[in-house]
């Protein structure tokens, strides 16, 4: 689920030019992410998000982890959401050539291990888009 969140985040960044999720709650059965957007996405746009996430999953990308000094990690990924006590060595997760992010979560070793991404529902209010999703066979 955590790797799927990385793919979703990068898809949202690419499609809408927004930042990665502002608030995320990642669980095994169902998860949610919040994004700040300047408009309410259409149903077609949301269907395209789901399609693109599954397309990336289907690429069977390797998921790799590196430990880098903070100054090197800052050249590769946005570190703005890290707590101040994150330390001088950071765990950097790469999803193939699609995404790179500092992260402490559990990840698969290849996107082929992720089942289908399903967007359950979403709502938009006052500039915040909340997506609820799960992984299913």
C-alpha cells in the first residue's frame, strides 16, 4: 500500500502540478490522501488518475532503497515534510524511474507485487481533494 501511495503522489504531481499529499493515512485495507488543488477534478480526470497509477504498477518497476546523507538526498527529493529530528542519513525510496522520496514506510521490491489500485471515492472542498483508495485483486 505504501508503494502505491508513492505512485499516486507522483501521478497527482504530474497530472495536476500539485505537491505530494498534504495529509496521508495509509492502512492495509483502505487509505486516504489529501491534495491541494486549484479546481475540482472531473470524474474523467479521477478515472485517469486510477488508470495511470495502474499503468505504472503494471510496468513492474523495481523499488529500491538507499541511505544517503541529508545534503545528497535534498538534491533528489523534497525533504520539506521531514521532521527536524530525521537525522543526517535519510532513507530514500525509488520506484523505478517514476518516483523518488524520503520515506520510512514498508515497501515491495517490485511493483508487480502490488494488486490493482482502486479509487473508492473522493471529495473536494475549499481547495482540498481527499482521495480514498484500496488495493484489490
